[in-house]
C-alpha cells in the first residue's frame, strides 16, 4: 500500500452518483462529497463546508451505485489525483479528484 498519497474523508454525498459504463466493461461513478469543519468566531459557532470531487471504479463503483444516494453519510479512503482536460470550447480545465478504493456508509 502506498502511504504517500492517502486521503480519508468523512462527509455527505451531495447528489446521487453519476454512473458510466465504459466500452471495455469497466464501471465508473462520480459524485460530490461535502465535508464540514466547525469553529468559533467572536463567540459564534460557524460552519465551513468544502466540496470534493469523487470518482470510483469497478467493484467499488458498483457498491456505491447500489447502496448510496444523495445525503448519505460516507467514509472514503483513497488517493488524490489531479488532471487536466479540454472542454467543448477547447479551453483547458484542471480538476483534483479523490479516487476511492474503500468506502463505508450507513443505511
């Protein structure tokens, strides 16, 4: 196991996962995950929400597709991956994703 690029997030799914079945038979799901951080500022409790792009493949994707939906509380283990692509207008876009290799959830 590579311990140099590991991330664990605990949060809630923003929307139902988007499922894609690729030509080579592989399955992929994408979804957003909200994580919350709480702090006190001037005696008032505040919440800061961060949204993460998440992707999972194959068996993990099948589990997510079958058992998880918007709002589900989730624990994800995986790695960070940054990549770029050209959008429909030909503009270069950059994205950082959490690539999941283990998922825990409550029903």
